[in-house]
C-alpha cells in the first residue's frame, strides 16, 4: 500500500511519519496539494495525485500551505472532493476548516461550553473601538491575532490607548480578532495538550521568553503528566469533541487565579517540541490511529 502525506515541507515531522508508516509496511509519499489536479474531463470526476495511478484509500494531511484565497480554497476543495470520492482524510477536511479559522474555533468552543477567553471579531473599526472601550472599562487587556495564522506570528497586545492597525496591515488583513489577555503571573507560560482519538497522549508546559509562549517563538518545553481526572485533560477532550476532530494540539492557559481556558485548537499541530519531553512516540500513535480509522488495525 502507498499513502500520500500532503505537505510542502516534510522536514522532521514528515520523516517521523514516514518511519511510522513503514512499521505498517506502507510507503508514505510526500505530495503537495498544489500539484494535484481536479480533472473533470471524463465521464466521472477525478482527482489526480502525483505518483498515484489510482486513488489511495486514505491520505494524511500534514499541512495546507497558505496563498491567495483562490489557492487555499482550491487546495481545500481537493480534500473535499477526495472525501466525496470515498478517500479517508486525516484530519477530516471539515475539521481542518473549523480550526484554521480562529473565529469559528472560538465560536464552537463557547457554543459547546468549553472555557475560552472572551473574544470579539469584526471587520468594522467602529465596532472594534466600541468593544475595546468595553474591555478597557472591565480592565481587560486585549490580544490581537491573525484570523488565519500559527506559531505566534502576528500576535500582539493592544492597549486601550494604542491605535488600531490599518485594516490591510500584514496579519490583520481586514478582520480584527481579539481575545482577552489571560494573566499567568511572573513566569509567562501555557500548555500544549495533544489529543488522539479522544484521549490525551502527551502534554507539555511552554515557558516563553516573553508573554508569547510558542516553541517557534522561543518557548521552552517542560514535560507535564496529566491523569484522566486532571482539569486540563477534561478540557482538552471537550475541545476536541467540540471541533469533531481526530487528533489535535489544544493550547490551554491557566489564569493567575487558577481557571483554565482553551486558547486555540490546532488540526495540523507540530509536535517536535512536545516529542522532546515525551516518552511516547507521537508519530506512531498518529499513524496507528490513521489505520484504526481505516479499520485495518485495533484501536
């Protein structure tokens, strides 16, 4: 059997996945979504995947690269169409869409009763200024984030007296997404909890050199052991259920007063930092669950 891993940058993660697939006697092939073709020339629609003469039973999505809106929609459409052609997508494309959009993630978390920071989203500068004033009156510091983004890029605090970035400034792109800043005390930190098939398999504390704790932004990783009764275990599993997702990295923060909140849910999470402080083989767990979905192995 041969399985595509959709990615534009295989790197460390791709190599770990390739090794994990090999233990199932399966060849993993790196494929860029932008190299796939939607072919509507025959009697039936088809998706052409480089190096595959026929459609595989499933694909592993390691990344959907950015681009223009038309390019991103086309890449997601390839996944949607493969799903309609009975190809199993891991993670499911609908789950990827729900989590790549921070506003939808926040909406679904709150709708399903999962604790998450107060959030506001709008294109209107007038509306944004009004809820900034409300936040200021409630002594809330706001964090401005790009609606689509990862690794802490473009994330910034915005104090009440600071001017708004212009609508088309890089990382804002016409939409303002604000979350309440959660104060954690003297040593800024948050947590990454990795969930596969409804179970927490690994977790770490990320300690930042600034208030941004992402590993890509220089955050330091420390192992955290969570039992089934820990509040973060419950919260991470609830978040995965709210997003209806096979596996995810759930970013959780604990306030200085003790409450836990889900900041984000990542459907194509990196785990290099987490693996460095974890005993479990995360790539193997992912690939084992991938085959579990195909009902080839025991779950």
